[in-house]
């Protein structure tokens, strides 16, 4: 008797969902926290009456200072320390959040905690990229990386101010004197 070939089945994925699902939750949480804290820091700087120059310095502290160590961090992560980098980044972000909450009294405090937040964000994002690759097998690395990108984008989308959702929202930024809290 001749057997008829069965219908082709789609190959089962080789994604490790036990790693991927908590990982995506962590990505969403870290991205959300980082964006909310950065926005809140800007409002706190305005509340303290700091000049616009300090807003730029604080924002640059988040991004520019950690860049000078990014190459060494990347090499360290490439030696198999991706999970450690994510843990370290999470601890730095947590410490920065506690600092912003407990001591937002001056420009130097805001700058220091912003730099700490920037380092934590750098460690988390670099570790997250490697963990995304590890959660997928040979055939599904792109899929896992895509899930990672969607989780990060969803967190950033959630952090937009409510005025941005209004169809009549002006594309021009608000004047500092028109902010009411």
C-alpha cells in the first residue's frame, strides 16, 4: 500500500518562551521607567527654576557620558555577561529612581541621578539585545529580536503625554510659562 504524503506542517519554533516572556515584561518595564523618569526629571528641573542650559546638561548626562564606556561594556557582554549586565542595569535604574524620589533638590542631584539612569539604561539595553538573541534558536532569532523591538516600542508608546493623542494637539512645543500643574 502506498502512503500518501501528509500535509506539510509549519516547523515548530525554537523560541524559549520561559526566557522570552519574562524578558519582554522586563524590557517593557525598563523602557517605561526610563522614559517616565526622564520626563519627570525635566519637569523637576523646570520646577526648581533651572535655566534651559541645565536641562540640556542633564539630558546630555543621560546619553553622552555612558557612551564613553559603551565599547568596554559591549566587550564585557560579548564574553557571556549579558544576564549580569541586565541585572546590573536594573540595579542602577532602581538606584537612580530611588535617588530621584528621595533627593531631587538641586541641579547636581538631577545630573548625578540622570547619569546613573543613563548607565543603567545602557547596561540593560545591551544585555537585552543579547538575551533576545539567546531566547531564540537558529531559526527564530529574528522573531525573538522582533518581539524585543515591539515590547520596547509599546513601552515608549505608552509613555506619551495625553495631549499627544488629541487630534487638535498642536505640533509646536508649549512655552514654559504656559505649563500649569
